C-alpha cells in the first residue's frame, strides 16, 4: 500500500499536467480561476462595505455621544470654576441664581462624567476618568471652604478659592482635555474608516478584470473565438462593482466632511472656544477677588481672549451672533477694568457680576448661549453627515455581492458550451 501511493500521486500529477495543456484543460482552468476570483471579490466587498455601515452605527450610538460627553465634561468643569468665582465675588451669602449656576455646572459635570465612564473601555481612559472622579470632590470641598470663610468676611476664603481654581486648571481640566482629545481622535478614525476606499475589494476586482483579459487571450489561442459572452459579462460585472464602490465612496466622503473645515473640525473648535470663554470668565472674576495688581491676570485674560477670538472667527466669521456677543462682552470687560483701575472697586464688581443688561455677567451669558446653540447645530451636522454616509453605502455590500456572484455564474454559463465541444 505504501509503495503504490506515491506512484498514484505521480500518475495523477502527470495526468493533470497533460490535461492542462489541452484545450479542455485550459478552459477548465480559466473558468475555475475566474469563478474563484469572482466569489472572493464578492465576499471581500460585502465584508469591507458592511464594516463601513457597522462603523456608521457605532459612531452614532457610541463614538460621537462619547465625544460630546467629553466636551460637555470639559465645559461643565470650566463653567463650575467660573461660577464659583462669580459666587465668591458677590460676597456674603450669594443669591440663589448665582449659586444655582454653580450647582447646575457641577450637575452637568457629574452627568457627563457618568456617561463618559460608562463608555470607557480602555485602561488609559478609565485612569483619566478615575482621577477626575477623585479630584472633583476635593475641588468642591475647597470651594465650600472658601464660601464658608467668605460669609464670615475672612480673607483666607480667597486663598481657598485660588487653590480650588489651581486644582481645576492644573489637573481636572487637563485630564478632561486629554479625554476630549482621545474621544475626538476616535471619532476622526471612525469617520475615516467610513469614507476610506475599500482597498482590498478594489484590488480583488482589478485582479478579476486582469484575469478576465488574460483568460480571454488564452481562450482565443485555444478556441479561436475573440470573446466569450460569459467572461465578457463577468468583466462587465466587475467594472460595475468598481464604479459602484467608487461612487459610494465619493458620496460617503462628501457626506462625512471630515476635513479641516468640515463639521467635525468645527464642532471640535467650537467646543474649544466655549472652554476658552469659561476660562477667560474665571480669570475675569478672580482678578477682582485678589484685589491687587491685575496686570498679570489681565495679560492671561487677553491671551485667552485672543485665542478665543481667532478660533471663533475661523468657525463662525465676524458677523455671527456668537462673534457679536463676544465683542460686547469684551467691551463690558474693559469697563470693568477701567472702574477697577480708577479705584472704584464696587463699580468693578457690579460690572462683573451685576444683572444689568450691559454687565459682563449678562453679556457673557449671551455669549455662552450663542456658543451652545452653535455647538448643538454643528453636532447635528456631524451626526447627519455620518448617517448620510452610511445611507450612501447601504445597498453596496449586497449589491456588489450579487454582481460578483452573478459574474461567477456567467463565467460558468459562458465556458460550459465551449467545454462541451471537446467532450
């Protein structure tokens, strides 16, 4: 038995080589290769294009909401810091409205933190979120200590508030920024996956087209027929699949709009603008709490405001509601600084936190409201773009699969009559 097995294999190999040199062997080999390439191409297309649609669903249900939660956490923490300074500056027992802003900012931060934590899967993100969760109670404790001392007119209250703000600016906000960058990075990656060309599918289809051309040449040599209808139909199906993939990729790329001026970039920039506004507002109130030389503080305020202005104008232009509100707030701040430098401390405080329509507090609220509305509008554009990209790809997985399976069937149907001529 062991002596006959190698001989059997050798005989089969010899027969196969002889058969491959014959016309039926060539027709069979061409048909087998083309059918296999068509089936493999169809499976690659359905897998890669289906992955794009699945990624669209992931973005809408997971990636984008987590990016939004990260930016809301960052904004809420900044807003809490600004509100705490405003409440402290009011002196004694702050009004319910002023304290309510601080409590609402903390509630927003807690909600965004819970949402971000629920979606955290990697250890690095969990570590960042754990540090924020650990330090946030410390921050609120320092703020409460500052409030208690402020009610008793104890100067140490301002030191507690400065310590709380340092913790916020030096650690909490840095961790929130790292989380935001990670989430937006993931959002960009997912959008690129949705809009990218399915390279392996394209390569497989090009190989199928090349095989159709080479196979037609071999058949011409063996059968003296210029074109085989089945091979021609398979090549046509491959061309249609390539055109379909190209058209849907272009449509998906246009819908996602992930470039430097796209909706995602605008969403990210507006988030940063709102954070810069909160940081500038915190600096605006802290400089009055210290009641000393405000030159260094004013330099920080102007630097932050300069970044804010440049980024805001790059997104909304100079005639938007947010841009106009920013200019008015800057005018209000200049009035506040002028009052302080004129030794009118009470007038500066009134301008900073008063309820007058021309006060810095009122003007800043108008700015923050405009920025929030722009953020919500831009976020919806991001989601609509991703959804439209997925809709553009919706039929492509099964459409290309049907085309390429039909191409395999056409090859078999077209070559079988030629093969029967030799049987």
